[in-house]
């Protein structure tokens, strides 16, 4: 069983041309990077849709998690590294992307949201096509509204109540009913 995992990858001297343009533009505009779960299941798809919706809001831009993680010399990575906040919308309580990014960014910099905690369904479905597209978009809109509300109200990510008494950190073993479990 893994306790701590380290992933090594070959460094590249290459950069993505459009990633360079976008990263530099986002730095200049001081946009907040938004990264999401890219999992193949319905929960990952809802997180991805919600992140795309958030990135269209004023003050936010969509970050490429692959480039941010594996091309540290790129403008895309520099944008995320220099940002005061990096928003991560994970698909579920596993917080895969959030846990990966905790090694690259400070805890104060990361705002990690568990999309599943806002809608609490589709836990018995894997294939995104088993949920009609309109319903996927409606659910992503619900996630977006909750994420924006949490950011605007200064709530801890993943928490749905004002006094935060029912909140937990999903990286820890969580009580039943918290973080989507």
C-alpha cells in the first residue's frame, strides 16, 4: 500500500504555444486560475463543466492542469505559481487534483472544492452519458453557484453552512455525510 507517492516525469524544453499566450494574458489580467478534476466518470465531468463555467466569470481563467504540473517553466505554470489563489474543483471527496496540487502550492493559495458535496447524486453511475447532457449542465450550474457563494462569503471550500460547524477537511478521514461519503 502507498503511504507517500512521488511521481517522476521527464522534463521537457517544450511549451504549448497557445498555453504561453494564455498564461501571459492571464498574468497580465491577474485572473485566478481554475483547475478541475478530469476524471472519466460523471462526477469528473460535472466538475469539469463547473470549472469551465467558473472560468467564464469575471476574474477567473481556465488553467491547464497538465501544463501547470508538468511544464514548470511555462507561462501557464508561472501564472498559477504567481496567483494569490488557485481554484480546484474536484469531482468527489477523493480530491485527486487537490492532493496533487498541495505539493506545488501553499495551503493558503489553494481553494479546493468537492463538487459532489453540493449535489450528492450519481454515486452509482460511472459513464457520463448515462446522465442527459441538460441534467449534467444543470448540476454543474448548481456546483458553480455553490463555489461562487463559498468564495464570496469566505467559507472554507466544501462547506455549505455559514458557521462551518459541519465542515471537514476531506484530505483527512471524514465523518459520514461529509465530503460526499
